[in-house]
C-alpha cells in the first residue's frame, strides 16, 4: 500500500455548540435506527457471503452489493457518530444509505476494479487477527477476557474500552463546560476511523491491508478522496492537507450510482431474511437427517440409561394421564410413534418391567414398600425418588394378570406400545418380588415426526432459497440504465 493513502475515507465535523445534556437521552433517540440497522446488517451478512462467492469466481465485487454494503456501514457510522461512539453532533442521523453532504459524518469506500480470489478466503478472519486484537482493546472486549477468562462472554458482555472511556470523558466535560475537548475528539475519530478501515477490509471491499496507524482528526489525512471518472467508477487522487482539528474538508462527490429507494432496500432485507431462513432450514434438515441415521437404535431414539434404586420391592413412575377428548392421543402418536421402555437388572437378577392402569398398580402395591420416581437429577445420570413405607407384595409381579404389557427375565427386558387413553403407571421390580431393586432404565420412541420434519424443512429451505435469490436479484439489478447518466445529459423527453 502506498504510505499515507488508503481507499477508505472517514471524515467528521464537530458541532460548534453541542448540547450539554442531549447525550443523556440519545440511547432512546437512536432506537428506531437500531431496529432498522438490525435488519440491514442481516442483509449485509447475506450479501457479503454472495460477494465472497462472486469474488472467488470472477475476481470482482458485484457493484450493486458493494453499494448496499457500503451504505449500511455509512448509515451505521452516522448513527455511531451521533450516539456513543463519538457524540460528535446533535443533528439526528438521516434514514438513508446514501451519502449526505449536509451531515457532519462521512464514509467513502473506493470501488475496487479487481480483487484477489485467494485473499477473499482468508483476509476476513486469518489476516485480520492482529487488527481484531487491537479493536478488542478499543471496544473493551480484551478487558472482559482478561477479567473473566471468557472470550465468549466478551462478545456479549463487552467492557469499558479505550473508545468508550474517551467518549465518557468527553461527555462529562461537555456536561459541565459545554465544550467538547478537541484533543479527545481527534483521538475518538482516529479510533473510529481505524475500526471502519478494518470493517471495509474484512467486508472484502479492498485488498489493501489496513495500516497500523492512528490517523486522528476530523479530516482523514491517510486516504484518497473519491471522485467519479468518466466511466462511472471512482478513482483515487491525492487528498488536500488536513484542516484544523475538529473540522473536515468538503466531502467527496457521491458515487454516480442509482439511489437506494425504499422499495429496493425492503427487497434486499426481505430477500436476505428469506436467505437466512433458508440456510437455517437446510442446516436443520441436515442435522435431523444425520440424527435419524446415526442416533436410532433398532428404529428408536433412546435416552441414556439412568440408574434407579429402591430399598423396597418396586420402582414405579408417577401417574401418566392421557385424555383423548381434544385429539391428544393422535397428536402423540404422530409425534412419538411407538414407545419403548428398557430395564436392565443387576448381574444374576431377573428383572420385571410392566405397564398397567394406575388403579391396578395401586391396588397391587397397597401396603407394599416401594419408591416413586419424582424427577431426574441435575446431572441426568440418576433420578429423584420418594419412598413409600410398607411390606412385601402378596405375589410376584408376573403372576398378576392386569398388565397391559410386560416382560421379565435376565439381562435387559423391554416393552413397547403406542400412547393410549387412560391413566398409566410403569413398574420395575425383581421377577421374584424380592428387595432391594437396582436397575438401569432407558426410554425410547420411533418419532416418525423427525422424518416428516426433515422433509418439510428441506422443501421449505429450497423454496425459500429460490425465492430469496429471485428477490435479491430483482432488487440488485439496475432496472433503469439512464440512472447512471448525469441529469444534464439526459434526454428531456425520456422523463426523470
């Protein structure tokens, strides 16, 4: 890179008489911008991924996507300058992607004629790591990691970084004196300028590596100014000497490209949200398909085995009440399919597992010592139980004739069945009705809904993806070529 010149230009003008107190409520005033920018940045991410593919294939950043993404950065910079990244103006930011010469914050990025295909794959993460470390200090993330030892928490919790501290100092001085310290302003703009340069580089908008240089002041002393060429693309020329601190030279002429109207912006946002939804649906479908392939055991999704113990003669579940008055049974069958319960006894023991009507189980275990499972422990490796005092049962469980489904024997025993209306209780005992009972239990279900849901997600993802592509293409294509022609050169008969 030519020392002293960079294709990203950031300028700002400090208000001559800022309000002492307005900064106290700017967090509330910028909420409409924050809401809209959340959608615009979602579109920015989607379009950046599209641009990455285009750069790798063609070596060019699609012009329409470039204009939109630069516009999102410009809008964000104006809001940041108004709010707590600078507090440099009390003029409310315009709701626009377009350059506004009458607003005191400006951002220009020179459109690149060609971009490296290889760099596009690594510059936004690997090559930018040194700058990310510096920006972590600017924004406070580094302090959070150092204090908490949690890099993930830094992304959400943040910290008081150098930029935030300087803006706070400026706000306090402004509150008591009515003046914004010019030295602090120059440094604040320099820090923001560094971040915006890195943002443009990691956004694939330039191949020129951002300088490790703090260019301070309202006028950007380290970039090329942007002026349109006869071909419609911007070219760099040497910038004028910086003006006095806190001021900026006249903003460069805006790029001669069609304005982003509300309809196009809405189209971009809607298309991008559909694209994100499509990606989520396709990824979810792939995860479900992999789970269906790898996690089934003999056709069942099975929980981990949990050890259950009772000093008494039986282990029983709490009552499961299924009422089919509102079609619940059919819903459960569609969702869960066939259910399975597996019980494994201690070595050498014969285990019994059965399910029956709750009233029959209560009659059988009346005055019998047993444990009722009440909940799963926090570590998911055991369960919580409630012990009921009593004696031994009158007969072995296999001799009772009220079981709807049962199985007994050595090793692992299982029972299967579909959800049915009624009150049901599951019982695990030793086959000879002795105590204590120690067993490991697992539950399973065929869950046919997984296959259906994977198919629905796959179809919806494909449809949403195609629709998103159509909407994005329609919004990005320049429909009127005469928009690129200066107004003075247009044929009056052609209309506006």
